[in-house]
């Protein structure tokens, strides 16, 4: 290639970023042809970029389909952005306002692999509460936020992510068979509301709603958490409008309005 034909460094970097951004924003795993068409670049160029991004652990390939999804390094970066950017102060204030409004502890979570990661949490001032720090990780199948994330996946992905039955039991109310769980996940997908009713911790309830980007893709969840002795599931469901207002406010903080609807990349999860 002649000097005249060689792309300047900044152009090369921007090309790589455009491919990375496309894969991060895709709702399904991406093939080489998908990325080539979407990014309007020569196929050999896209192939080299994908290989470079995979080597850097920013992308990874699914074992069976060989399509590209985000890698552990990019997942970690997304979490760091959510936890440490200046926008976190704004989202924290939304959570604080929500706690002030409903009187119960509230948290902001993301999917990270096969767990729910607490990005932020504001505790209720009431004396009876379960204290959980940001950075806490909890299971998917028995938490309200976890069910929000699982409800966005195909049945095959849910099975692959959660593993063989029986699922781990934490309390007498934990759902341990996939058929029962998937029935509940269909309801969650239809209503965009998920509940936890003593499934991870005894004497505890939670209700979660999704946080979406401008294209409707779920990348986080907001939930309230309270003792079952103080708040029933029915009472908790009455708080959904407040949760949704907070979710919309946080969504607008992390995904400002743009024509292309760019958003933070979702964290690592399997796809079909």
C-alpha cells in the first residue's frame, strides 16, 4: 500500500471504534458480514479490526456460532463508566430522590456475565433494612433485577446462562426449575415488571423495572428492596410508577438524546 493510500492513524482508530460500537450496540451476536455492511468498510479491513479487538479482549467470539459479542474488557469498561463517571453523581441523586419519595432502599444494577452487579444503592433511613454495598453481586434467577435481564433473552440463552437444573436454592421460595422460571419471565417481558418475594433472602421483597436506551434496549435496572414484614408485594407494585420515572431519568442521564441512539454497551451475556 502506498503512503497516499494508507489511512491516517486517527482514521484507523475511528474505524476500529465504529466496528466496536456497532457490536456493542447490537441486540444479537454479529457476523463479519453484518459488521462489514453496517460499517461500510472493506471486508478485509473489518476482518483485521475484529481480530485486533478480539485479541485485546474487547470482543469475543461465541463458541458455536463464531459470531462476535462484547468481551470481558469492554464489559469491565462499561461498568467502570457507570460507577466512576461524573454522571454517577446525577444518577445517585435520582436514586436518593426515589428513596425519599417511597421510603425504601433502592438500587441501580447491571448484568455482568451470569450475575447481577449493584452499581449504586441508597439505603432507607428506617432501622429495619438489609444493607447491601455497591459492588455486591447477586444471582439472576431469584432477584427482581435478574429477572428483568433474563426476560430479554431467548430460552436457549437462559438455559445456557443458568446451567443445569435444579437451580441453586437460597430459601424455601427460590424457583429452582427452569420451566417455572421461564413462565414468570414471559410475564416479566410482557409487563416490564419483575418481583422478588423472599427468593434470595427471607422476609424480603423487591420490585424492579428496566432502564432502557433510546432504542428500547435494556442495559440496567432499578429496584426497591424492603422487608416483607413492612411492605407486601401488592404494596410494592403500587410503587412501579415512581420506579419507572426514576428509570427514565437515569436513562436520559446515561444515554442523552442522539439521532443514532448511542448507548453504553451492555455487559457480557450469551446470545443465540
